[in-house]
């Protein structure tokens, strides 16, 4: 028994004791449907049976309401052998039952006195407990028997326990009212408390259930509570992996259906109407939906509310409504939803609400429904529900008979698909290809088709329609032309020979189209010319526009414009704002593209962890088919971030991913090559890195996208050449980068160039170059590049003998590197090969200090003196870290030093020059890295 219902049982036990002493009692239990009356009677019956009383039970049945003595006959049939005399009643009643179908029986009122006398006779020898459930369904003759007993109960050893359905406002039949007018004890069963619900749901010895969740699912209804507990136990026994402790199962769903079907035939249709109408449910609208009067619907709503299923005319929990809706036959469901849509449309309900019912019905009952679906798609997009927008448009398109109108729905579907899953647009594109080739589509309608071709790398198929669009002169088409040019430039650059950049007199951006079109046109020449004040203003104007009116490509180019101008804080603000807006609106494609830009910003400021997380999330948002050639965008950032953190195996895994061949002839192919080159540089493959960076240069010039903010390939190639000892070629490239417009204007790029210039310069030139580099990188908030410049300056001071300053700079470089989660080594000795010296070996200059060391110890000493960690030394020399530590212990003892920072003074520069092969030996590669490097080149 439930915790708080034990008092009810105790009350009945008192009545039972009174009856046993010859003072018969009537106990009446009342409650709502599925309120626990039957369970209480079962517990009372068990207790009475254990006490030695003669137990007689019966249940009222709706279908036997007009069958005289039906309940008494059930009582007699279920009676133990001690009450065999009652079987005479069954025989008598059956003998009066005519042959033929159906439970038809003539009136048996004349048997009531003899049946009643027989029951009273039984109570003379032994206490009798008569328990009758669902009194409200009893036939008239059985009620007369109970009333006869009630009037003679006081002097008998009989206990009557009756239960009835509590339905306020509904008049009782006279016999029923007379029988229950003054019970000796009345038990009113209300809903279970939260404590009771939690206790039952937890089960014996089980963990406590979340009371709020379980109560929301049951409303304190005992039947639902026990059914939910059964589902929970079944889930636990079966090792449910869903993680949900309150997930409704088959027992629960069946209990919901029992609540709305077993007690009153009117409850089920009303429950279905409420489930269909959902938030619009109410007595009047539900009655209209069912074509019923309001009164019976209101009564059914009261009963369902009292039973804990409804609150404010709506189902308490979505699981309840789902169980009811799933019980609807498809035809009935379609009919109800269609009628609900018509009623709501007539009442002027919200467009989205009407459209949901039209979609649920699967029918379009008229032209009004087509218009509703089209408007609802726009509202759904504005609310961020792209899935609902697609369903609206697809249903409208299937049911539209006009071909031109159907084409409009298809174009709208393509626009929606681009927001959430570009590859999903493909199935809608094919029917429009002929119209595109025939020139029957307006430029605005042709843009999504051409964008799809461009994203998939199919420039040749897109050539003809692009040329046609570029010749459009209508002001209404100007924006479509500008958007398409922007998409083209982002993917392929702005080569003057491309169809969207025709030679000849073109209208000035400032004099054609509206302000939005002029802004789109102004940021087109970003890549070859770099950012200007005009492009920055235009970029921010675009970023302030509504998300639904802007292509993701336009937003990306606008953000990259700010990055190119080193407006990183403004770019970060707008990228965060756009990303959050895209999340709210469910614009997945926007989230993916802007996520890549955010990863780029994180890389530029040296936040490798954030860059990796953002690029990884962006990559997972779209399928490879949806990314098309743009997949190089997230892969580039994942390569750079993991390479910078020293996670070379992870980076190699991304290099193994299959990418479209067409990607290599795009802007994203350029940045992908740039990232791959840095991976090869990091794993000690300078020749492979140089090949990648040289290809970057070729592609940047060919596509007119030679902008250092995109890929500073000259600096990159210079680093690869330094690794090979080609200092003169490296210097020429660095100086060329410093003269490049982008290199002059961008502090970050210029700071890196100066750091590399210091590596190829004389010792006297290094400090000023590095000092200026550090100032520029600090201003640009480029922490990873700053760490590298600080490490180089530390090494320069160390070589000049200023060990105190070197240590200070080394600590600061280490702090910056740790903040970036990166490993930073000095450029001066990890990239540059010192010029050979013709002076005598260091061991001859410094006595026998170096000769005291073995060959292995000398190599370890040199690398340790130059700032390499034990792990890096082990990688370079192919020995374990433990062996490195043992070598260092002996080196310190032989050279009479206490720490590695004192080693450089014992190993002069000429000795390092004579043994530069040790410094330039590549680190050890894992088997996976070697295989990839060999297969790539």
C-alpha cells in the first residue's frame, strides 16, 4: 500500500472488528477514474480473507448495467465452497435466461428478498465481508439486494465495502443514492502525493526517482505511477542504456489508454481531440472538432483533469498525448487534423499552428492551405525551425497543380536546404537544370543552383549560367549578381579572366544597386588588394544585416576582411554574434562556416585548443558531400592547430582524409597546402614542406589571391629553405614579403617576417629585428608567434653571453607557449644552419673539456645547451628519455656545471658550427608519419 493510504486501510480494519462483534458497517470508498479504488478493495479483501471472514466480491460492469442480478451472480460464482447455497441463485438466474444471442434476462426483482435473506443467513454463522467495486455500474436488482442488506446491517456480522466513481454534478440513480447516503465510514481517494509517487517509482530497494519528473508523467494517478514503475524496473533489469530514469514505456502508454477508455466511452474521443488540438484545446473547440455539445465534453475534461491526465485542458505530459495520438487510426487522425486546421484558420490562429495541422493531416484541403503553408515556411525560418519549413514547402509542392507555382516552392526548398544541409538541395536541383540551361530562371532564382555547382567544384558546368547572370542589368538582379560573385571569389579567387569578372566597362559599385549591393561589391576585391577603409565599412554593414537575408559566404568574406585589416577584436565580436544568431535560428551551414572563421581567429591569436575545438565542431556539422570543396576550410585549421600542439599523429589522420580533387584548384586548396606544409616542416620534412609552399605561391598568383592574411607562403617557404641551409633564397623571400602590400600593412605578417629575417642575419642584426618583431606581434595579439620571437631573442642574447636576459626571455617565451599549449623552439638553431668556421675545434680552445665527453654525450650536450627538452633530444638522437638523463648527469659532472643553462658557455659557437649535422638531424617519425610523407611526395 502507498504510504499515506495505510490510514484508510486501518480505518477499514476498525470497521471489520466492529462487524465481527455483531455491529455491521458500510464503508464507502470514492475517487476519480484510475484513482486506486480497486487496489484498495483488493487490499481490504485480502485482509478480510486472512481474518477468517467469508469474502464475497463483485464488480459492476457497464455492459451488464441492464442485466438483473448480474453483480450478485458474479458474487455467487466467485464464492468459496462455504457459500455453496449462493449457487442456487446462479442456477435460478440462468434458468430465467432465454436462449439466443446477447445478455438478455427478464426482470428478476422478485428474487431480491430471497437472495438478501440467504446472504443474511450466511452472516449468522460467520462474519461476511461483501466487497463491490464500481458501484455506479451495478444493475438495479443487485443494488436492491445491497440496499436490503444495508437496512438490516446494524445487527449483523456483515461488512459492506463499496467503491464508486466520484463524478460531481452527475446525478446518481435513486437506489445508488439511497445506498450511499450515510455510510459508516467514508474514504475519499485523491491523487498520490509526490512522496508516494517517488516511493512507488523507486521500487523496493531502488534508487530514488526524480520526484518532479515522475510526477509530471503521472499527475499522482496510481495506475500511471505503477505502470511507470514497471517500465523503470524493466529498463533497469534489461540494462537500459538510454540514461533516462523516467522514460515512459509500454506499460505506461497502455495505462494512459486504459484511463481514457475503460470507464466512459466519451473519454477517448475527447482525449484524442485534446491531443490533436494541443495548446488550442478547450471545451468549445474540442466540441466543435467532435461535432458534440459542449456539456458532455466539459464533463469528460473534468474527469480527465481529476484523474491527473490534464491540466488547463492540455495533457500534463507530452508522453500522454503521444500515447493517445498513436492509438488513432491513420484516417481518423488525418480527418481530425484537417478539421482542426479549418477551425483554427477560421478563428484567425497563428499561421504556424494552422500549418502544423495541415502537415499532420497530409492533405491540402484548399488554396487557403497552400498559402498558409508558404507563409508558415517563412515564419518557421524566422523562428529557426528549418525542419518545419521544409515540411511545409514539400507538402505544398506535392499538392500544387500549377507548374510555375511548383517551381517557386522548389526554389524555396533549395534555399532552406542551404541553411541546414547543402547536399539535401541536390534532389531539388535536377528538375530545375533544364530551366536554368534554357535561361528561364531569374538571376535570383539561379543563384542557389550555381552555388551548388561551385561548392561541388563543378566550375565548367556553371560557366554558361554564370556568364548569363554577369550580363544581367536589371537593378532587381544586381544583388543576386553581387552575391554570386562573392561566393565565386571566396571559393576560387578573383582571377580577371573568370566569367564573373568580364573585361570592359563595368558599372562602378558605388553607383549601381542599393546600399547592400554596393557593400557586397565593395568587399569583392579583398584578396588581391587587401582591406581598405571602404571594404572595412562595407564588411561591417553586411555583418549588421539580417541573417536570413545574407549568404554564409558573404558573412565569411566580411569577417575575413576585418581579419585582413588586423581588426581582430571586431572580427571576434561579429563572429560570436553571428554564430549565436545562427544557433538560435537553426542555420547549420551558417554555424559551420562561421565556426571555421572563429577557428581562424583563434589560430591567429595562438589559442590552439579553441581553434581545434571550433574547427572540429564545424567539420562535424556538415557531411563531406555538403562541404564539397569547402571541406578544406575546417581541415586547414585542424591541421594547423594539432601541428602547433605537437599532435602530429592526429594531424596525419586529417591528412589521410579523402578530399575532392577539385578542392586543390580553390582558395581552400591553397590554405590546405599551407597547413600541410607546416605539418611537413614540424615532422622534419623540409623538402616536402617547400614543395607545398611553392605550390601555394603558384596558386595564389594564378587565382589573384596573393594576400598574406590568407597564406603567407613567402614566409612559409623561407622557413623550409632555412631548414635546408639555403639562407640567401630564404632572405630574398623574406624581403619580398616585407615589400608586399599585405606584408607592410599587417602587423602579424610583418612580425613573422622580421623574426625570420633575424634568423638569416648577422648576430648584430638579430636583436633589433627581433625587438621590432615582438612589438608588432604583441600589438597583433599573436601569442604563438610572440612565443617564437621571444625564444629567438633569448637565444640571441645567450649567444652574446647575456645569460641573465636570455633566461628571462626564455621564461616568458615558455609562458606564452604554455598558454597556447604549443611547443616552441628557437628559430635560430632549429631552422638556420650556421656558416662554417675555419677556427680550430672548441675542445682545443677550451682545454680538454669537450674531449672528456663521449660522442653520444657531446651530441646531448649541444642539444641541451641550445634549449631542447629531454624529450626532443631523445627524438632527434633516437634514444630514450632515461638515457638522455643519464648522459646529462655525466656531462654535468665532467664539465663541472650544475644546470643546462650553463652548458652554452662550455660549448662555444665554432664547435657548434663544426657539428651542425647534429642540429639539423630531423626528429624521429612514427611509422604512420613516414608512410604518409612518402605517399604524398
